[in-house]
C-alpha cells in the first residue's frame, strides 16, 4: 500500500521582532515631516548626499565591539572576500567614510555641509517604541572647528522643531560639552586609559538622569542598581564604584543650583582648574551660547544642561539634545513624556581615522520615527487616511477598453484614477470597494448612458454626508443624492469640480 502523502504545512506569516509594517497614512505623515525638515536644512545651505545601507564593519566607528563576529549592536555578515560588512548603525559613520574617500579632492568643497535621510539598523533588544529599524534625518558640517558651526546646528534644530509645529516652550535644545565632562571625571580621580571603563560607566549613569532621577544615578555611580529598584528585582546594572566624595562631585555638577549658564560654567571651570584639567570645553560652550543669543535665540529655545552626555563614544566636544517638554497620553490613556527626539555633537576624531590628520566635524540627527510618534500623539500630524483614486466601475465587461479609456483621460489630466479590476458582476460590490479605497467619487456608464454619450458620477463624499440625514432606504433610492449625469466630453471637468468642492488633493 502506497504511503499517504503528507499535506504541505502552511507557512505562518509573521513579522520579525522589533520591526513594523507601515500603512499609507503613516507613510504620508513621514513624507510631510521629511519635507518640512528638508526645507529647513536647505535654508541653512545644506545639500543632500546618499550613502548605502551597508558599510565595512571597521568603518562604522570605535563604539562597535571588537569580536570575532561583530554582531553586538549591529547586523553583520561576512562577504565572499571574508571581510565583515554591517548594516549602518547611524548616518554619521557612513558620512565620515564618504568624506574620508574624497577629502582633499575636487569632489568635496570644505567646509562640507550635507544632509542625509534614511533607515538605520540596531541589533538590540526590541521593546515598546524601540525598533531595530528606524528613520533618521541628519545634517553635518565637516571641516570647520569654529564654535559657530556648533551654534548653527543648535539654531537649525530649534527652527526645525518650530517648522514641525512644536511651539516655543514645548521643546528645548539642550547643550553640553564632553570636554567639561572629562574635566569633571578628572576631578573624580578618573584619569588615563586604565580608567576608561569606569569613565564610560559614569557617563552612561549621567545620561539616565531623566529616566532614573538623582537617586537612580547615585546608585549607578556607586555599587550599581537593580532595574526593579529593590535588590533582587529585575536585572542588575553594575555601577562605577566611585567613592562618596567623587559621587558628590558628579551630582553637584549635573543638578541645578539656580545659577544661570554663565555662573555655572564659571564655577565648573574653576573646579576643573583646581585638578589641572582641560577647561577649553567651558570656553567653547560659552561661545556657542553667546552666538545663539546674539542671533536672537532665547534660553527658552537653546540652553546649557550639564546632564546631556550623548551615548556614542565618538563625540569630542559640544553635544546637543532636543527634548519635547510636553506631557501627553498614549492610546490607553497613560501619561507619556517623550523626552529626547534628536541629538548630536562634535566628532573631530571620526573622519580623522580615515585621514591620519585632524578633521573637525559636527552634526545633528533627528529621530524621524520617534518624533513622528510624538507628533501624532500630540495631534500635530494629519493621520487621516488620504483620499484614494477615482474609481471607474465596470458595468459591461465587454466594454473594458471603453472604461480604461476613461481612466486614461483622468490620469492624463493629473487625476488619480483606477479601473475596478475585481469581478464586475455585482455593482454593489464595486461601490463598496470604492468606499473602502476612500475614493472621492466613482464613474458609472451602462448601455443607456453609453447610447446617450453620458456617464454617471457618484460623489461618495457628499453621499456619505447625505446618508446621515436620510431616514429610510426607500428615500435614499428615490433621491440618489450626490449622483449626476454629464457628457463623456465633460468627464474630466466634472470630476475636477467634485474634487475641488471637497478640497481633495494627493500628497
């Protein structure tokens, strides 16, 4: 007896963790955001450049782990020449490679000002609002060491937020300087390469101030912290194991004492001088703040914040973050504080790795995906479904060519249109399809209309309004609201009238 064949197993459709599918409304909102950001960047004189989504792994920056398989933090694979290639982690490291290849040639005008937009990829544990693929929009100036370049980045960040509808007082561009932080760490006794690991632990602790508060940061500066807040609850994060005096130095620095920026920077400078540290960071930051002030930007827009650290290790000077100050609620009514939606800083060493000579650079990145989520919850983005195309129905399947000619005439006039390509047997199903496509109107032509050289136009938007005011189906059938006839020759003009009546446009 022949063996019974096994039924093929059906493949389960599933999305990998940390990724998302996006619908037309979300894509349209992204497009509108990107164009507003692009307009500001170009107003400042930045021009576009595009780099691939993959780079040689060793080009992506010193923050990547040194392992046999470098896949911690990035997605990597080995090419057929046994070289490691990774999906880009951000848009800054690829720019450094791009500039490094062209530096000193006619293909690059210095200072080089460019912007880039695209998806980046993080091989990290996904969570709520934390994706493995997300969009960033960067602008960078390479080849200028002046604090004016950093000030300009901060001003552009402020202008971008306002162009996106975030008003003054609802955002803040916060600025600090990694050199100042280095001086504070020196005051804590953390000097030289042997202290590199503890220095990084301290910086990461400071960077968590907004989320964990002073008490949480204090634990991370000391022995460590349990995620649940109590011993044995959640994962344990080892601390920097600083002595109490050093912990207090850090806490004094990152907490506000009511001083204005100039007073605090002067006090910090004197503290760093006492331990023989580098005070150039305080001077640079003072100049940046002065330039912004003279250009008309208030402390409500751009301000010094000692807790700004920025996570990547390649920052060498000023660092910036854009924080949304608004509180809102998510779809379940829970309070949400979005915090940082963009940031950047000076990275004078990143391009230099390719050149063997100093190459100053500074830049800023907007987390488009994160900012879009915030603006959507704040009601500052139009997330309504975009109108679909005008649908030409098929009344007589033997006349498909006639109907397609109508579609072509609408498209030639710049009107989005499509022919119904499903089973034309049931006109009701065709109208339901048009409704679900959010079509503004449908075109109908039966044999009688064809004989008279006419078409019927059914205004679905007006029809939906009228339906709410009509009590019975009989009344609806008798009145046939928002449906009218016109000659075939007037089809385009009459459809345009319907679109204009309802202000229908396509992005």
